[in-house]
C-alpha cells in the first residue's frame, strides 16, 4: 500500500494505492480505516489500475 495527500485540493483529498483481488474487497476494508470511522472521509472512489511501467508493474 502507498498513500498520501493530493496537493492543492480543497477540501483535502488523498490517494491510496492498494493491491487487491477486487474493488469490492478494497471498499470493504476501507470501512475499518480510522479516517472513515472518525468521519473524516466524505467520499470514496475505487478505481482499478493496471501499472505497466515502474516498481508496481508485474513482470
């Protein structure tokens, strides 16, 4: 997993990169995230991504 704030966004947003078998699995796991449980998260978008170059690409 990698995560961090998206700079210059208002309200503040973050990007999380997670390896998972399915988008629904990620949504379910995010329900236990402390930012979620404390009400800091107002919206979640889960988008599948296929890295083809770089350290996250599978060779």
